[in-house]
C-alpha cells in the first residue's frame, strides 16, 4: 500500500515510529514532513499535501499527526474526497474503516502512547470497508462535496 504521511512538530516523534512500522509491514511510505520537532510547523502545511495525495490517487491512504490529531483531521477533511478520522481506541480504529471507509488516519503525539497508536495503525490498515448500508451514506458526503463550494 502507498501511504503518505505528515506531521507538525508535536507529531514528529510519533510520525517517525509510525513510518518505521509502516516500512516493517512492507508499505511504501512518502514522508511529507516535518523533519524535526523544532522549529514549530503549522499542521495545515503538511496535512493538505497528505490529503491531496490521497484524493488524487498518488497514495492509497494517508496519516497525519500532531499534538492531538484533531486539527490535523480538520485540515485534511477540507480536501474533497478525504475522510480523515481521529483514532483514540481499538474500536474507533476499526469503526472508522468498517463504517466510514476513512482514508486518512489522524493521531495525536501528545495524547496517545506510541504503543497504542501503533496498535491502532495496524487495526486501521487491516480493517476493510464493510460497504452495504454505509455506501449510501458516503455517497451523500461525496455528492455534497461535489455540489457545494467552500468560500473563504
């Protein structure tokens, strides 16, 4: 699987752990930054490129990391076609794929232990989309994206 990954300064240490795990699992990883915990980096600057690669098919999935993962998911979700979700448990890792077909995982480097985040990563990567009744719900989201322009 082709995975684009990016983090701000707060997510950088966890990003390095996640990258190592992805490589160990045999995934192709594109690291879009940042390259250290200093200086501070604004999370949209790395989340938009990750999300764009997923949306246009250059990556199968994306991972964005920050202090909590919340702002990172918000930023990634501004890109049409992206379904980014903050994961905080085994169950949310499973459900965000099973029911929502999430294609971007958001994790918090300050709010999650690395061992938990790596376990959630594995669950998220391995869980297939269930389809069925969830397809119509996702279609409503994509239809809305295609008919409503966001204006700044």
